C-alpha cells in the first residue's frame, strides 16, 4: 500500500481523545470479564489512611494489581500478609489515570486450609521463642472472685450462657467489655479490651475484675482467626489480671489459649472454672462447722471428766482453811494485833491528811503563779510597749547623731586630710612616722590623691621642719611643690 493510500485509510478512522479511548477500554474490560476469582500470592500489601487496601497478587509469570475498598473489609476473616496465597473474588476494571487494569476485590480468603495452618504454625513458633507460652508465666485463678470481666460480643449467645451459668453456680458482679469477635478490626478490639481491664485502678468507678474471660462461640478457622492474631496473643500474655480463654468449642484451638492462664473448652465451662458452686461451699462450710462443734463438745466433756476425777482426790477446802483460821486467831490474840479494818482506817486518815496538805500547797503555788502572770501581763501592755519602743528609738537617734558628729569624715569636710603610706594604707600621724616612705596617699572629703616624695628630709627635725625648710616636699602628678608665698595647704586643728 502506498503512502497516499495509507493516508486515505487513516482519514476514515474516527479521531478519539485519550479519555474517550481510556473509558472505552474500561467498558470493554468490565463487560467482558465481570465477576472473576483469581488465585495468587499476596505482594506489596499496604493499608491507606482512608482504610482501603492496596496490594497485588502474582504467580510465576504475571502480576495483577488489586484494591479492596473499606466497605468490603468486614467480610475479611483474617489479616492479609505478604507471601500468603489467597483467592480473590471481584470485578476487573481499568484505572484510566495510570493506564492500567486492576481487580476490585469484594471477597478474599486463603487459598486453602494449608496456607492458614502454615501461617499459624509460623506465628506459634515465633511467639513461643519469645517465651509468651511458658508455663512459668501462668498465674493461679482466684478461688472466689468478687468481679468477673468478660470480653465478648454483647449480642451473641455466649454472654447469655456465661451469665446464666454464673447465676446458677455463684452470683457475682459481671463487667462486660463489648467487642467484635470476627472480621476486620476484631483483633484490635479484643486486645484493647484486655489491656483496658488491666489498666482499671482498684477501687475505681468501674470495678477492676479479679478474673477475665475472653470468650467466643464456635466456628471455622477463618471465623476464629482474630484470636490467632499476634496483637491479641501479646495482650493476653501481658495481662495483669488472671485470664481464661474460652474461644470456640472443645476441638477448636487458638493461640490465645496458649498465652492465657487457663483454657476452657467452652464459654460455659469458663464460667464454671471462674467461680465455685455456692451450694457446695455452703454444704462444706456447714459440715466443717458441725465437725468443729462436735470436736469442741468432746474436748469439753473430756476436760470436765478429768476435772471431776482430780476433785475427788482433793480434801474439802473448808477443812483445810479451818486449821489455818484458828491458828491465825490464836496468833492475833497473843500479839494483840489490830484488826485489818482498823489498819485500813488508820491508813485512810493519814492519806486524807496528806492529800489536804498537798491541796494547800497546790493552791498556794497557783496563787503565786497567777500573780506573776498578771505582773507579766501588765508589763506586756501594748501602750506601754509602744512608749518604751519610742523612748528607745529616740535614744538611738541621739546616739547616731553624736556618732556622726565625731566621725573623721566631718573633719575632712572642714579642709583637713589624712596621710597614708602606699600600698600598705598605714596612717601617718606625724612627719617623723614616714620612716623613709616615698609613696603616699592623701584622703580628702571627696576622694583620694596619690603623691610621691621627691626629696627625703630629716625625719628627726622638730615640728614643721618638713614644710618650712623645703627639704620634705612632695610631687603629685609630676608637679613640684609650691613656693613659700603660697598659702598653706592645711590649717591648724586648733
């Protein structure tokens, strides 16, 4: 075909936009395949913030992208994981935004019991290696709990069976933590309930259970899969309250059974394990009470018989005392002893006299102390205290003014100066006390001036020889002393 012919043929084909073509393909694919079931291995599984699931299923030669909308997640009976072989049921469609086709999954299930069992065994080995199933971790159940916590669905027959069995055996308080026991989110709710019971404080508004029952009715392995999830097993192992696992029937086994402190074959059996039979306890207590009464009566009877036998071997007490009483009367007559009543009366009179003297001493001492307290109270009168404080403040003010008038700083303000040696700071009271010091310091009323002696005058001259002769002059800031006609720098103190 020539180029011109090809161009003519192309001109007869209708021209489509990209969107028109993409949606035409979408309608073709959806119409041709409709509902399909695809088997493959999960890969790239992730859960978006919106709750939707995005993943792919693959085999040796191909990969199919999949998406599961959040509205379909409650139908899932297990937690998807990479590497698990599954069968996905859904509708094939295209995604025009990326020019690809994908499977919108409406239902997903493991590709057989063998896959789930392999996953279960692998998880069991992992958790056992961490010691979560060790027998040493298991705690004994309380003999008679006051509060029983139950984690199960609030609408199923399980909670009714448990409540009925507890009422029959031993009525106790029951706290129900309602959870979803199957489907998406069930494992998270069960784990949160176990942790929530452990976090309840003793004596709080919601009573803290003494034992917790995690229960669910029977079902397939997919229905019970939430109790094989790692989050539930770890929560059961970390529970601070003794835990009874009652999931499924007697032939059903889940991983929570291994982590719990006690496994019950059914929820009803869990209630039987949690509490004893009240009637049996009453009968046992009654029997023990009767045995105790019989033992006490037998012991009393034996002791009474023994006492009677001992009494028969003893003489009559009156005859034993008769001889002693007669002897006492004889001795009292011979010694002319006073009767015990007279002795007691004499002692009573002496005691009364001493008590009277003690009362007088106490009253006298109390009177003196009362007078002393009144005198102290008068001295502590607020008005007198204020007068004394005012007088003391005035005296203190007068002493302060007198001290201020005697201060050497007042003398300096009248034109005098204090001479000190440098750097010792020793005061020089007279010229003979310089002792060869060349560095001096003059203190005035408003500051200090360092000076240097430029000539060493005779230290032993008479008064005024240092200034009159000119041999003892000093320099301040490098200047020589003033001439004789200059007025004196410091007047006389007199």
